[in-house]
C-alpha cells in the first residue's frame, strides 16, 4: 500500500493521481491522503506546525498572495473527506472528478464544482450533504492526514510513501493516459528510491534569463 | 559527451565524479566543468550574476558563514584549471585526487593539498606551477564554465548536461565503487530525464522533528 499525499490546488498532484489511477487495475494499491501546501509553506510553520489550516474558517480570505489557495484548498479537502465516507471507489471517483474539473476544465474549487463532481460520480448526495455538516469530524480526519504528512516531512505534492517508508516528491509535466506508460513511470520512481545509492534528488535545471555581464 | 558541473567543496559532486570515472572506460565521455556554489547562492545574484567569484582575490575571507567556502573553492578551481592544461587524463586524475584528498582524507582545500595531489598524479610540476602564474588566463577559463552553468540554470552540484541539452542535479548519498552499479545509476538517471513524462523532480522527504501540538 502506497500513501499518496496531495492538495487539490496542485497540477503535479493531479498528474500523480492519474498515474496512480492507471496503476490500481494493475494491482498497485494507493491510499488517498491530504497535504496542505498553504500550511506546509506557511511562514509561521518554520519551526513546527503553529498555523493549522484546519483551524481556519471555511470562508477565510488569505491575505498574502500564496494564501489565495487557502479557501479553495480547505473546502476541496472537506468536500472530499465527506465523499471518502462512501468507500474507496467513491473516494477515487470523487477525487479524480474534482481534479479534472479544476485542472482540465479550469473550474474553480468552489461549491458548484464540488456538487457537480459529486453528481457526476453518483455519490449518494443526501448522505454526502449530511456528512458535510459534520464539520468537526471532517476537520479531524483532515488533520490526521496533515499530521502524518508533517511527521514524514512531506513538502510538496504529489508525495508517495512506499511500504518501506521511503517517501519522495515526484513531479512530472505531462499527463499520462496510457497504462503501460504509467507502469514505466512508476517503475522508474521506485527504482530511484530503491537504487541502493541513496538517491536523494534528481532535479532538472531550468534555463535562466541571460545574466548581466 | 556529457558535461559534468562540480565544485570541489561538494561531497555530492565527488560521488557524481566517481560514478562518471567508472563510466569512462565503459564508453561514456564526460567533460569536466566548474560551477561555484558560493557564486550560485550569493544573495547579490538573485536577479543575475552581479557578484562573481572570479573577481575576488585568492586570499579573500568570506564574511558570512556560507562564504567560508569561497577561498578553498576558488583556489581549488584555479589549481585544477592549471592542471587541465596538461590534457584530459591529467585533468581527471588531478580532479579525483583532489576530491579524495578533501572528502575522503579530510584534508583542507589549500596549497599543500593541491601540491600533493599534483605530485601524486604525476603532473609535470614545473609546467603546472608555471601555468598557475597565469592568474588572468585561469580565471578566464573558470569564468567561461561559470557563465555556461548560469545559462543552463545549474543550481547545485553535480549537474550533468546531456547531449540533448537536458540537465539535472543528481544527488546520492552512497559512494559507488562498482562499475556495474555506476552503470545502473547512470541508466536510471538518463531514463528519468528521457522518460517522456517530463519528470522535473524526484526528491526524498526527510523526517522532521515532531511538530508542536
């Protein structure tokens, strides 16, 4: 069982989840877990988790630029936590539908989008809306994921945590739609983590604007 | 031909060079190139290369903590640039000898260490000392490497730049001494860069100290 940590605002996490979705019918199992980029990058959290997204109101407007993600991220997490109470398949279906709505169809992470995703994947809507009223319970489950992510040292999404505890951020630019390509990508990733050389980082350089002479 | 950018102060670059050295007899060719971590991380260089290590005196004492590397790094580069005038094998031999002296035998990057490395790999010592007097010429060659690194967007060492221009930082913790393991590590790296998915980053999470509740 591999844990996959993600934030709905993150396009890299979307690609990672689509890869994982292609691997599930091939016998790989993944557990869906939430990690908040806003919380992870919050300046008050440099020496520990002092600022928690789970303590913020659902309608909070983040002040700083990067905080613009706070409200959509938190509300997407909470809508998803409610969906997850309907079982693993419902959880995967809702998660992928919401990711595609946001990153493919460019819809905002807001109430209308959550509801449309729930309808699209045929959640039990009545139950889902009832579960969404349990704000304290949903925030507790979310917080358990965020606490686990912090213990592991997750810093970005998607981060995959393998059975043996090895964990790494895995970022790729192109959406994979072919199961064999997904398998190759996954094999490559696990080979890197298990190479025996203790590979800690492979990170592409980016061409910079010409420097001053 | 793969360019390998390195700084003598960096232990990860040392491991990368040892891997490359094991691959050379297997038909891979690498060009030795310098990248200065002190210059790359200098606060004045956020918007371009305003502060150049090649403009600093050889005996400069960096003030800030990270600047402690300035003098040893610059002087190792210049000693190596002089050695490189004696051909490719001399360049590899001197580079590896100096890396091992510093990172394995824990000797400082200073004059006595440079001279011992030069003797150990049987450089033409007279020529080497004469070439070292050409401070302006050595700094020009060094600067050409640093300029090239900046164009590529090198940010850490070792960074390998493949024939097709793809470039990435490659960090691993364990020294490789077996040629087959070196081949595996290299194949893994090139597969990651050429996966077709545009893999930009694989980076391990690190367990953090327990957060505050």
